[in-house]
């Protein structure tokens, strides 16, 4: 009944079809994504696309931790939102160029991830989720009270500035190109990590932690490393978003933002390579359409959660992968 | 009390109380039982003998209905139980004494004793059980798992006797216990037999089994491969040694 | 005027009382969470939303049906408990064989739905609930003014917590619950209806949350966000206390409420984060929590 021993681990590894090298397929999909990124602005608002890309990178970072590290963080908004604040502050108050502002925000997320990760990995499973959530709530209250975050107003009117002091980013299309490059770099980095020896050890830990320990791996170091990496990449996404929208606000450090990135990953497919991108696109598109309906957005998000958990745990890409018998 | 048990026994005395046929069972994905067939007559004590991993414990778990997946037929007291949840099987009058004894740490000895609900009329009274196992009365307020191994085993058996179960499934009651405790458990089983209880006993120690059982079923690789009546056991020692690999 | 460390005794005792009241809610909520977690292995994220629902049921009873506070104390826990039983049977029960994190995700979704529905219908500004006439007014103590209603909340929640403890530690039903928390399969093999026990346990836990919600209604305004605000703090309380012990949950809840009150007096800026800071310290010193068993 409630006994733990027969529980299938969350985001269990997808069965790989024998004799097929998924990497060739993945390479083709990634080339497809890059081509799509180049073509989409012809028909879709760049602002909308940039929002999707920021959240897709955020979800990819989150999925690195959940789907490949087996760790459910319920407080990823802390790294996303705090990076946004630092990036916005650096650009506005210090007058840093956008790439340096983004780097500052990212660094803040890394530091926060290191501190919180070191605490959270002391417990497992459900406690891990509660701890990350509570720590993120602490960041929220801090952001509400601290002077540099602007409290309820946030940091508004952040200048987009000139990239490397040269390229003016006030044109949406130029900025879109920058965001697309950042996103692609992030995606490639995560892909490399998943398929590196480090990624293999993570997989071993996720599937059987006691065995990984008995094989001599210092499991907590691996967990902390993937946590920090995930927080860092979430920071890249949050910093970039602050520059794009010229705004850093409490919304991005709120617990509902942590929930949203979980939902994007769940909808797209936990533990898949490309699922979070699809999930982010679907959820952002849905929210844009539903924005005029106020509280209904939350209600529908809740329903999507419930339906996904009960009947659609593979997510969109996970199910596609199952149909095609290829790990996507 | 013994009368009550005889009264509750099936009308046709020759019909088995428990009849198992072609029982297959799985632990998760792994297929463990491959067609177990045997039966137990009312008032009889039978043992399941066999090597570690042969499927003895799994067979008991299948009878009480706590195995993940099972197939085949298990008829208890005329009722097919293969599709039933364990709580309904218990309610038919099957009592289970698990291998690890299953004493609850968060319950006192007395609470452990009172935990299983009465499933049939005619179970022993608490006083009877305390008379049978005086140690338990002395320690009735202690935490269940503070008892010695032997006392825990007595508690595990005692709490089933309260429920009025007619069939008792005993999984390795002597494992890891001192000889004097093993003797006490043996005397208890003989007394229960005298009072009309039916018992399926899983045992590694066939010397002990010999002192209480009527028939022995040899389990090998998820099947019952042989039956040895108790009075023929000595004549079949060679064969048995081969089965058990001792 | 008497002062301690430069703080007037009145201000100090006033904040301590507020802390004790918050602690009452922390204790009742973390108690329910711990009982549910023990048997279901689910961290009930919807706990805060169901607490909020309890407060709203009280408000609706009063304003739509004319049934007052004392009726609400009885009806709200039953109504929300029944709703919880349905949630458990229809939704949660499908997840017990999966990773426990799915239960967290499901109840998170439920919390969003419940909270969203109430916000959709009642707005997010908050509705007042008047203190029942029997409990209005207060006592003038030598060092402070003690409002009757606040004294009642602390006393009532103490009684509720201790009765829950007695129910679990001293009754037959409690013995079933404790045993099934340890080994549900074996308890089922004895003929106990464990699925029913699970449903009752969930209903009881969320009923406790709803009861806390009714108690809270006259103190805070009744609003859809009240549950979300408190539940994350309660999670931290649960991490600090560890979920192994019923009395531990109660003590931790009241204790942390008091600490929060003290912080409001001496360093108000930190009062909203002090519990999280304590959680971090406890994780460093004793990761299993103050009353927790290992891992």
C-alpha cells in the first residue's frame, strides 16, 4: 500500500531502443531547433519567443536536476528570480553592459545554489522538496524587504544597453538573436553534461543511491555539483529575462514560479532531453491566451498538474519518445 | 474452545481445508512460483521444506494475499481466494505469522497482542494467551520490539490465536532462537494441533519440523516436488538431504 | 513602565501572545501533515488550501446560511474532511505505488485549483469574520490586555492537539494507525481495512486543518491566499521538528510561533524569515530534525 519498496522512481530512465544511436537523432533535432529559431521570428512576435526561450532554458536547467539528477527542487524560482534582480540592478544602478549584467546575475544564482544546495542535499526525497521550497520562500521575503530589489515595485526600466558596449539591444530582433544564442549554448551545455561521465554517475545515483555509494562515489558531491549547475543555468535564464523585459519583480521569486517550472517540465516530459522546451512553449502560449481570465490561469494550471500526474506522467515528449521507441 | 474449532470445521471432514492448485506468483517482474500444488486437511500440520529461495515464504504470502501478482487457485474452506484482497482472506479465518515476526515498534506488547481484529468466533482469550506465554504478561506494557527474539515470536503467534483464525501460516518460527525457546514453540504447536488448529509451517530445520508435522512438502524452484509423510521421514533422509543440499 | 532589554513588557507579552497564536496554527497544521505523511507517504501540499477552505466554510455558513461560529467549528471540519476523503479516494489513491514525489505534485495542483476557485469567486482582498459575541472583550492583566478570543484560540488548539495525541497513542483506532504507518501490508493481512483507514486518516488530517481555519477566521481576514502563506512556513516547521513524533510536532509548532513572536519584538525585519533560518541551522546540526528519526 504505502510501502516504499515497490515505488518506481520519478522520471525513471526511458527504455532505449537497441542498436540505434540516439545521439545522431538528437543532433538532427538540435539542428532543427536552431533552424526553427532562425525562422520563427518571421512569423511570431520576438518578445513572445524570447519569453519562451528564457523559460525553456529555465525548465531545461530544472530538468537537469530532476530528470537526470533525480532531485525535485520546489524552490527554483529563488535562483531564477534572484539572478534577475542582480542582473537588473547591475544594468541599471551600476550601468554594466548586458553581458556583464547577465554574468553578475548568474554568479549570484551560483552562490545561492551552492549555499542552498549544500543544505538541501542533507535530506532526501520529500524533505528535499520541502527544504528547497522553504529556502526559496526565505529569498522571497528577503526580496520583499531588501532595499535593492525595490520591494513591491521591483526594479523597473532596466536598460537593455549595448552588448559588449557596441551592439544596441533596443531593437527586439537584435536582442532576439542574442537570446537565441544564449539559449542554444545552454541547451548544448546541458546535453553535453547529461552524456558526460559525470552524467553517467548521476544516472547511477538516481537509479540506486546505496549502490553508487558502495562503488565509492561521493554521492553528495555529485548531487551538489548538479544542483549548483542547475541553479546557475536557471540564473542565466532569469538574468536574461530581466534584461529582455527590462524588469525584475517579486513574481519571479514567488513559489508559484517554482511550481510553474515544475509544471513545464512535467508537461513536456521529465527526464527527456527536449521535453522542457516543448513544455515551456505550451505553458507560455496557454498563459498568454488565458491572461485576460485572471484566476482561471491558476485553476487551469492546477488542472494540468492533476491530469499530468494521474494520466500523463511521460509528458508530451516522453510519450512521443515511447511511440517512436527512441529516447528524446 | 477446542469444541468451537471442531464446530467451525467443514462439514465434510475429508475435504481439505486448504487446496492449492497451479499457483503461480510474481515479485514485481520476477516469476517466483511456477505452479505450486498441495492441500491441507483440517487439523493437520504440514511443513514446506526447501532451500533458501525455493519459494516457501512466497507461497505463504500468496495464501494470505500479500504477493503482488498471483494466478492459479487457492481454495480455503470452500472459498476461492485467488482474487481477494488480503484483508478479506484474513476474515475467512486465516492467521499469518510472518518471517520477520512483524512486531510493531510503536505499539506496546499488549497493543500488539490486541491489534489483529477477531475474524471468527472461538479465538483464545487474552488470559489464555498470557497463560500460554507467561513472559508476555510480565512485559505487557513494554514496547513491542524491546522483547527478546523468542518473546517476539511468542507474541507474533499469540496475537493470531486471539482472532479465531482456523488456519495458521507460520513462517520460520524457530529461526535464530535458542534451543530451549525452540522447544517451547514446539510444545505450543503441539498444543494448538491438539486443540484443532490447522497449520502450514515453513521451516528450514526439519528436525524441528519432524516433532510437530503430519506431512512435509518439498518445495524446489517454485514448485512442490515431493510429499513425505512424517512417519516416513527417517526412511527418506537421504532423499531429503539431497533436496535441501545439506 | 517596566522594560526588558529596552522593550516594554506590554509589547513583549503582546507579541508573545501573537506568537503563541501563530504557533497554535503551526502545531495543528504540522500535526495533520505528519499524520498524513506517516500513513500515506504523501506531503499534502493542499493542506494550506484546505485550511483556507475551513475559514471560507465558516464565512459562508455565517453570511449565507446564518449559522454562527460554534456551528462552523463543527460543520467546517466535517465538510472539509468529507471533501478530503473524496480527494483521497478519487485521486491520491491512484498514486501510492509510484514515487512519493508524485503525491506532492498532485496535491500542489489541487492547492492551485482550490485557491484559484476561491479567488475567482470571492476576490483576493479578504473578507472579515466577526468574533463571536461570547468571546469578544478581554481581560485586563497586570502586564497586558488579553483579548478573550485569542486566549480561546490558544486554549482550544492545545486541547485539540492533546486530544489528537491521546487518540493516536491511547485508542484502538490509534493503534491501527500507528501499526499501519509501520507496516500497512501486515495490518491488512490481519483483516484490517487499510484503504479505509487511509481515507479516514487523510480526512482527519485535513479536518484538523479546516478546524484551524475556522479558529483563524476571526483573527486574520478570510482570504484565498491565507493557506499558501502559512503552508510553506509549516513545511519548514515540519523539517525542523521531524515527522516522527506527534508530541514533537506540537511542541515544535508552538515553540517556533513563540520564537517568531520574540523576533518581532527584537528584530522585526527578520521575523518573516526566522523560521527558515532556524531550519537551515537545524539541517546543519541535526539533519533528521529535532524529534526525527534518522533519514
